[in-house]
């Protein structure tokens, strides 16, 4: 079954590559602005890049969880498409935040909305699976297994 | 198979919603105490809300991993129940920590113990699966596939 | 299917235990150097232990995602072996960083390279699965399902 989740898997790999890119940007910013580890504070420019990566890291496991739940219980196509939009939004968030705190807001709202879509479709999909399994196996497309 | 993991999936969605709630609380605390991004330090009240969310974010992927391992290799019922207890403990941690550092301790111990239960049952389940697969397929309930 | 992923599951449990160990080290460092929550700054010795755990936490969900993708789509044996190497590298990173920022570098490069190997094999595995499913089911070992 999981082997057929190539769409979700491909989006997950892109998400990993994006996080790797953010990490490399922080390493570069540490060099450029002279903020060697373990320090985490420095000029505002550094601070913004540092926080853009930290914030994206916090959301990464939430995004991956919602992506797979929605893809498995609702629709792989919709989930993968939302996943790509989310990753695009996060890239814009990172670039915007690197420029100024204000420029992070538009992409933040966008990626949050896409994330809510993934959470909503996960919830709907899990609810339908629950009904199919426990309440009305005969009614909701469970003919094959009934 | 995964489609039958509705219990684990439902707990995962609740965990995502809880993290979203924590994030919204940080955003509100940023406004209330005047700590605009990228700043992360401010009055102690802000600091505690900020850290309560950051700490819960750190534990989120660990929790999700243990929840699913325990649910797939040991028991979905036990895992889902532990998952709900853990999320309740984390909510109490967040609320307690927001009040004072001391009030985070009770819920922290509670949620840690539940997490250890999930880790322990994961370990036991994986060990049994290993024995079943590689060492004694005939002895440990592998009759069907032998 | 997932029940057969005992190698990946075992490595995941080890990864969870390692993170738990790092957390306990931070708690101990908080006591030793007198840095009670919600504070996150203190003497350089504390700062290094704190950041070593924080950095490993950031990478944890990325590592787990790459481990399972590579294990499911490419090879469980290779993935599990890389997983063990990665966890060894992270332990060395944590210990090195606790001593001095310089001593984190060797293990960091090592664990990054192992992570890239997992990401690369994930990418290759997903690409092959994609070809098998959509483009040339007859050519790439899809005889069984054709
Ligand atoms: N959050 C990391 C992202 C990039 C990263 O992984 N950096 C490596 C190489 S400079 C590291 O060891 N960082 C130390 C740290 O995170 O404290 C950082 O702040 O540096
Ligand atoms: N850790 C986040 C949690 C809440 C969040 O995601 N906030 C959004 C909107 S204020 C953000 O862009 N935070 C900037 C940051 O994390 O540096 C925070 O400290 O703000
Ligand atoms: N990042 C954590 C790792 C260890 C941990 O989970 N500590 C518990 C007990 S001291 C905690 O509640 N930490 C408070 C915090 O993370 O702000 C820390 O800095 O303390």
C-alpha cells in the first residue's frame, strides 16, 4: 500500500530538501554576520534568518503528519497538491522573513490556510474511515469487505 | 492496513490541533506583551508561554513516532488511550507553565510517564514482531503464514 | 506490511531513546549550571548542551522521515544500517558540542553525510516506484501486478 504513496513520498522528500536548504542558509548567515554556535542572537538580519528556519522546523512534523493523514484517508492527489503549495508558501515565508518581519506575514497566512486544508481533509477522511469500519460497513462503500 | 488505524489517526489530528492552539497562544502573547518577531525574549510571562510551546514542539515528533509504533506493533487501543492522556498532560503542562515554572512540573512528570509507556510498549511490540518474523515463526502465532 | 519493518521500527525506538537521553542531559545541565526554566541562556557550558539537544531535536523528524522513506521505497537493510550510523554520529555530536563548538564539527559532517545518503536513496526509491507504477509497469518488475 505505502509503495503506492509515491506522490506523498515525493512531497516529503521535497520538504526535507527545503529544510536542508533553510539549515544551509542559517549556517551561511552565521558566517556572514559572525554569530558562531552556540550563540543564537546577533544582528537583526541574522535573527530573522535564524527564526525563519526555527519556525519552519517547528511546523515540519505537523505538516508531514497532516500530509500523510490527508493523503491516506482522504486523497493523495489533493494532499500532494496542497503539500506543494505549502512548501512554496514556506519558501516565500523564509525569503520574506529574511528581508523583514512584515514580509513573512503574507506567506505565513497562505501556508497556514493550506495547512488547515490538510488538517480538515484529514479529519474528514478519518471520520469517513471510522464510519466505514465501525458504524455502517454495508452503507459506506464497505461492500468489498462485508 | 493503515486505513484501519483510525484511532491512531484521530489522536494524531488532536495532537496537531493542540500544537496549533499552542502556536495561537504564542502569537497572542507576542501581542499582549509586545514581543514582535524575530524577538524571543521579553517579560517572564511571555517567556513561559513561548517556552511551553517550544518544549511541546520538540516532543511532538517523538510522541507521534511512539504513538504509531506502539499502535502498529503492540495495540491500537492502548496506544490511542495513552495518546489521549499524553495530550491532556501536555495541555495541563502548557497551562501550568503559563502560570509559573513550578506548575509545569506535575503535568510534565505525568506526560513523561505516559510517553515512557508508549516507548515501552513499542519496544515490546517490535521485539515480538522480530521474534515472530525471524526466530520462531512457528511458535509465536505465525501459523497462518508458516 | 508495516509489521515487517522491524528494522526501521527498532532504529526509530533507538532514536527516541537518544532524544530522551539528550533531554535528561539538558535537565541535568540546568541544575548544574543554575539555569531554571524558562531561561535558556547561561554559562557557555550550559549553552552548548542546550543547543546540542535543540539542534538534534530539529533534525529528528527529518531523520525519521528519510529513514522510513528510504526503508520502504529502497532498502530496509541499508536504511537501518544508515540509521544506526546517524544515531552514533548524533551521540558524538552531542558529546563533542558539550565539550567545545569545534568538537561538534566532525560528527556533524559525518551525520549529515549519512543523512544525505538516506535522502538520496529515498529519492531513488521513490523514482523507481513512480516508474513502476505509472510509466512502465511491464518493464520494471511489475510483472506480478500487470
Ligand atoms: N539551528 C541550526 C541550523 C543550522 C545547523 O544545523 N547548523 C549546524 C552547523 S553551524 C550546527 O551545529 N548548529 C549549532 C546549533 O544549532 O547550535 C543553527 O542555528 O545553526
Ligand atoms: N514559535 C512561534 C510560534 C507561533 C508562530 O508560528 N508565530 C508566527 C506568527 S507571529 C511567526 O511567524 N513567528 C515568528 C517566529 O517564530 O520567529 C513564535 O515564536 O512566534
Ligand atoms: N529543551 C528542554 C529539554 C529538557 C526538558 O524537556 N526539560 C523540561 C524539564 S526542566 C522542561 O519543562 N523544560 C522547560 C523548557 O523547555 O522551557 C529544556 O530546555 O529544558
